[in-house]
């Protein structure tokens, strides 16, 4: 289903100058929703709506929800309004604060409820977020719209070494996750398997590891344009994330490429049906060392887990599966509902 052909998406972004102000605020103190407010953007958004007369409006992230707060005052009809949340904002703030992380958007439950209530439909990225939003807003329509990726399995190559790969963005939690993995897991693995294994680290997480002197066979590769080639070369994918919210896209991609995945309970949120079936969950170094060692030593175990990952992806991450409920919402949207 080519859902994009049905979706007229009105998109307003935060200007670079505003982002610079927000980054400066993050360096000084906690960032709140007020830091994202821009009267100029709101006025511009209103003009766009008056010109385009959209049937529906989809807002990305809670921080831009203020744009529709006065929509009844400048539009003579009521468009269908949806918000794509990506995660539970107040939960994200609470989790990262507990781990001493600074710079996250500070949102209370009541603030989140207020802004989400402005919309007809709330889009949750995974089933656990869906449940949280339904409890917060029992009278609101909440639907799950996850993430889709190309689904294909690679037969792999026979080679004298095993590539263990980690793909991540620049968030400090990713940096700390891979640093802890190297300290608590990698050294044990290398002592056992020596040059039979490599740890390849991809993505902008490497920018935050610039001063890090990697141990032997740990390769800081950084940004790669050809992501499929990364997964094709990987034998095992890890995501040792200890703190996060929403759906872990790197885990979805690993499963869609049919790769053996070792992650944590936090990494498995929203993917619970596949836990220790389509992928492996470990929450302590001892378990992680044991499970990765088994995958290194047993090619048939890797192949079996890869097939289960691929089957799980085919059941859960096709476009029809991910977008069907959103498609139904958009297709049943009536003509402009004129405000009285």
C-alpha cells in the first residue's frame, strides 16, 4: 500500500535560530515546551492552513502541538487533527532524569494531557505507549503506528571472523551504552575469541567517542550512507541500551534485515512478543557475554535466530501492518466539518 499517496502532510519545522536558542537553554537549564513556542511560526502556520485548507493536519512531536491551539479561531471548519508522538514525553523526561541525563524536554503529565487533548487522534509508536496514552486520555482515540523498513534476509558469507555491529545516533545514552558494553562485555569476549571477532560501531554515536581510544578489534566507523551494507556485513547486532522510550528503530531495522539481535528489556519495549524468540534480551553483562558467545560459537544458532527475526518482521513491520489503522482513519475522514 502506498500510504504516502493518500497522506497530505502539512509540515512546519523549527527554524535554525530557534534551535540555537534551545540548545543554549539546554546548556544552562532544563528545556520546557515554552522554549519551543514561536509566535512567528504559529502565524505562518495559520496562513498555510488558510491557503491550503487541509482536510487533516498531522503534527510531529508534542513540542509543536501549540501550533493548533487556536485553530478554531482562524479556520471556518474543523480539519481532522492528529499528533505523531514518537514516545511518551513525560515518561522520557522521568527516565532520563533518574539516570542523571540533562537536556531532555521537561514535560509533566498534565502538560502532555493538555496538548494531546487538542487532537482528534493520537499516534503511538508502540503498544506500551498506546496503553499509557489510553489511560491518560480515556476519551481520546489512540492508534498504534509503528515503523516500517525494507524486509529481507541475507544468507551471509563464510568468513573467518564474526562482525558484531552497533548502529546508533549521537544521544549520550547511546554513547554510555556502548562504553559500558565495551567495559563489561567486549573485553571478556575478546579474551575468549581474540581475532575471531570484531566490534564495528556505526552512526553519529562515534562523534561523541572522538577522544575514546578503542580496544583492539573495536572499529569506530561513524556515519555510513549505505545502511543496507552495514547490516549485510553484520553477523550479530547489539543494542545494549539502558535508558530510552518509544520504539528502538535500530532494533526494528535489525529484525527486518533478519539479523540475530541482542538487546535489553528497554530495547525490547513495544516488541515484547518477540522477546527471547525473535531476538535475545539480556540485562546484565554475564547474560550478554553468555548469549553472544553462544551465537559466535554456533553458526546454526545464528541462522535459526536470523530466520525467526525475519519471520517476526514479516508479521509486524510491513506497510500494510504498520499503516493500516492510520489509513482507515484518513480514508474515513468526512468533508470539511464547518464550524458553527
